[in-house]
C-alpha cells in the first residue's frame, strides 16, 4: 500500500480535462481495480492525492511542499511523489527577455524541493512538460493577470532539460515528455482550446506515459 502524491501546477490539477488531470485518471483506474464487484484486487489501500495548483511556480511549491507531506504522510506506508513543475517558471512578461524566473533560481528551487521529498523518504518520479500553441500563448489569452504571460516552446523545452537533469542528479526517476509530445503531434491532437493546457485526450496521454513507471514503483 502506498501514498501517491502529485505535485505541480494547472496541468497536474487537470485544467482542460473533462475528468481532471492524469492523477485523477490514474486514481480512477486504481479504484476500478481495487473496488471491482468481484472483490478487492491490486490497488486496495493506495491513497492518491492531486496536489496540483493552477499558476504554481517552483517557488510556490517549495513553500507548501513540506506542509502537504506532513499532512498526509503515514508511518509505515510507501511514499511516492510525482513532480512536474516549471512551465509557469518559464514564462516571460513582455514577449522578449523579461522572464519570470531565471534558470539558476529555478534549478535551486527544484533542488530544495527534491531535498524536502528526500528527507521524507519519498520515491520521486519527475515528469516533464508538453508543448504549447504559440499562436495562442504569445501572449496567453487565458491570462487576465497583469503583466501579460508569454509561453514559448523553446523556453519550456529548456526548462524541462534543466528539470530532468537536476532530478536525475538528486536520485529521482525521470520521464521527459516534450520531444515525444512533439513527435506525436501534440498541438494538433492533444491540446485544449486555450493553447496551453492538455485537452481530455492530452491528459489521458499523460496518464499513459506515467503509468508504466508508477506501476513499476508500486511493485518495489
């Protein structure tokens, strides 16, 4: 039996998905296995928490990661953390070079977040980011906050590379997604109408990529 905690921003939370995000899809599948009419099966006792927060950055996540863990961790239970944060860090505010967070600060934040998880004894899976439709995200029409938000693929790709590198260096399992999403025509098939978030098919795509590495971790 394990406690499975997903940390991240709006993609983790499930914006754009009719039934939520990948954590919700995975939770539904584990519940279906566990509570089938034929009786309990694999998955009974696993607790799954979607802790995604829309708009979250690495700095924001760092502030509440310890509290979220402390509120849920149970002695004697395997703790698995799935982390995906960085797209909001990557944005800029003028369409040019005024970035919200620089690479060095982002890297430091991720290192500190991973240290929190490590101290809690968690097994960590860091999974990457997906492309955006820049015709809708430069600037992002879904943003009502000032200053404006610009999301561009080159910057997102750069942040994923840093994220994967730092995670690997700190003992986490890594699941890069950006290039694979490009190859599978993400913007054409898997993106929500706002150009930033996955649609329902996109969230299902994410769940399918995550499940093999999570299922394996549940068996160890």
